[in-house]
C-alpha cells in the first residue's frame, strides 16, 4: 500500500490540492480512479471554487471523466444531464467548454460519487446501493440523479448513513 498525494491542475487551470488516498500497489484501476477525481476535489471543498468553475464552464473532457468514474452508460449520463445521446457525443468529441448548467450538474455528480466512495469504501458497493430502493428517501437513488435537488437528497442520505441513521 502506498499513499498518493500531490498538486494537480483543475479543468479551469487552478492548482487543486489533493487528499492522500491509500492505494494498493497492484491496483492500477484504483490509481486511475483517484486521478479522475483529483481535478474536481477542490470544488467539493470550496463553494467559491465550485461557483467559479460553473461560471467558467468545465472542459468537455469532464463528461468522459464522469463516464469513467461512474461506469454509467452514455444513455444514463445523457438522461442525468437532460440531453440527447447525439448531443452528449458531440460534447465528448468537441473541444468547446460546457455551459453552466451542464458544468454544475457534472460537478454535483462528481461530488456525489466521491461521497459515495467515502461512505461505502468502493465505487462498486456504492453503485450497487444506488440501484436499490431506499426507504430513507422513498426512491431508488439512481433515479434522482437527473436533478441537482435529487443529487442533494442522495448526498444527504449518504451523510445519514455515515452517522448511522438509516431511515
């Protein structure tokens, strides 16, 4: 096991400090996952940094990063972002920045998946939890990811789980 820590450049060109993650030496996929979260971590900690990134717009590569982190299909990601699949593909292939609405939604999804990783320990366990009915929110969490309010409801439920309040 080794601890990985360093400075990384965010999609808006700012330096983002990263927290150390313990990664098994042999687990290249865990290291790759860590690298995908790093550019967005500063937005989870600083509302002003998040607002700046939203106003400036994320790079289109953020969509590819989101797909890699979540393991979701392009169909699911398009549904979450309320865009068509062809539009999603254009964003992925394009070099233009994303608009404010897409940028905010993507940052919120990264924050959610980061919190899910923290709560459950692995993304696989978190993704499994997302797909099952949760009585605490009276919904399947996965179905709430298409709105910022829905994402915030799921994050609040993860906080309750962290504190042992399961209903």
